[in-house]
C-alpha cells in the first residue's frame, strides 16, 4: 500500500533533512519506524520495550482516503482524533530532542488507531528512554 505524497512532498523532505542533522548532534540512539498500515483499529508502529517509554520527536503521516487517526500508548489515547478528509492529506511535525511530541507509558507499544481500513503511510522518529 502506498500513498501519494502530493503537493506536500517537498515540505516533508525539508523537515526530514533538518532532522537528520539533529540526529548527529545528540547523545541518544535515535530510531525510525515506518508507518505502512491499512487496518481498522489499532496498528502497532513501535514495539514495546520493557521498562522504557517510547518518546516520539518527529512524525510524517499521509493518508490515502478520509480517515480519523489517533496515537495511542497501547490502548490509551495520546492524542485526540486527527480528521483527514481525503487522499494526500496528512501532517509533518517535529521538535528537537530532548523535547518530544508524545511518549508512551513505560513498557507499552506506540500504536496508530485508524477509524477506517484505508492506507496510511509515513515515518516516526523516536528513542526509547528510561522511565525517569
């Protein structure tokens, strides 16, 4: 399943290139996970790490059709519904670590819950961190 990046492709690329420069400056092991799902309900994006929180500092997400998405720590909501009206819509958001956009509860997976079975693609950048 794939989604056309559409008119936002250049903006997403510019954000991602800026993040790559940041990756090299911080004392953390940064990781990425692709978003490539089309299943109604919860979709695991990052597997749980025992005793650690998953801290997300960048997201690029694009949908193929109208859908509501929300980020979850296992089944607990981290965000409200994000309503996308159709093909090519999405968002890109980033902060410079050690700041983060959202974090799971310790030992829980990062999930993306979809209101419909439509293709959603993108990438998340994160690190796993001790509970402290």
